[in-house]
């Protein structure tokens, strides 16, 4: 059985990529499972999708904890522990990473003993919107059992409702990824079904019963979320041009769904980038259009260049 896990952010096509890959495996004669797993259901939040493919009926269910392949669309998720990108990755696993750099550098950086395949970056927009489809195309080639016509047919089936332009664009990106990893075709191998005796019994922890005043959640209480750096979800960053700002900060600060915009003493807004998730509502509601959206990768590159 092939056990494949795709990781990315909401809006990067992870669910679509898993459906394309699942349909391609089905077209190649496999029994298939594919299912997305969401955390916070919003653009930019970490999510994953799971694909199983086998020549025999699949009786496993749930999250894949021992993957044969992990496909990572957005390398910044490696900084988010809760994303669990490397969960269960061992010497027999393959890591497919969309991004820059070479495989050996990534192996050393992540202390991995298994195979690492880097899918070269294809431009900010293609990575952000079609990352899932690109990784699906690359994964199909790494498995070595899915042909180009089968991949094309799977994309046409899954994207039929989006029209010919979206289908053609996605097909081009997926096939480019399929060809880019050609030297590694067949590196992904099927693993054996896990025996029930191999599962360890859970370790239970007994917790004392607390009163409702202590145990009940209180989202508005102090110290409930400041340590959760939700800014790591961001793919786009809002940036204020103070030369154009009219100091009408009550608009952007009030409409920010996460209260990530403070108002200074001079009535100018200040964005808390550690907790701004990048929804871009402030960009759309700013009357003088003093807030612009900047790709997070470009903002970080500028910060690195300015560092001493």
C-alpha cells in the first residue's frame, strides 16, 4: 500500500491535490482513499490531506502516522510544530519538498536519513495557488505507476466544474512537476500493512477533577492566546504606508477579526505581526488604501537583506 500525506496551507490546493492523486491512482487500477484534515478552516492555516492506494481492499482508516511519502507544499510549515509535517517520517520515507535549495542541504537541516526530493519553485503565484496540484503531479511520478495520460485524465475529472482555463493551467503545472522529478521515478515504494500487534497501548494520565470556574474555557481571559504565534500561518503580510495613512485607525483595528491591530497614542495603527494571520481584511477596508498586501516570502527576504 502507498501511504501519502500532503501538507500545506488553506488556499494552496492541498485538498484538490489529494483528489487528483487519488483519482490518478484509481485510473491506474488501485483501490483508493483520500481525505483532507483541517485545523482552523481558513486561508493560510495549516492543513493536510491523506491518500492511500493499494491493489487490495483498504481497511485502514484515519490519519496516516507512518507515511511512505510526505509532500510539503509550503516549507514555512516546518516552523509550525502543530503542523506535524515530519510525523512518522523515517529512513524508509520519502520527503517531497516544494521550494529552493538542494536535497542534501535539506536532509542535513532536517536530520533525515531517508530520501529527499526537491521540487523546484515555480513562482510565487503558482506555488501559492497550485502547490497541491504540483505536488500531486510529482508524487505520481515518484510512485512510478501513474502515466501522464492517467494524470491528465484525473485533473480533467476533478477540475471539470472549474472550466477549461483552470483545467489547462493546473494540468500544465502538474505535468511540469511530473517531468521535473523524472530522475527519481519509482523511488516511492509500497509499504506492508501494519500488524495490529505493532501498535503500542496508549499511556493514560489521570487528571484531578477541577471546578467549572477553573476548567471551563474563557477565550477572553488573560494569557489565553498570546503564546500562540498565529502569524506563522501567514502567506501574505499587510504593510502600512504611514505617509498615506489618515489615522482613522478605528476602522482597521475594529474590523480586524483577531484584534491584531493596535492604535497608538497618535491614532496611527500598528499591526501585531506575531498574531496577524494574513486575512487581508485591513487591506480591503482601508479608505486611503494605505495598507498593501506583501508576499510573506518577499517580506522575509527583505528583512534578511537588511539585517547586519
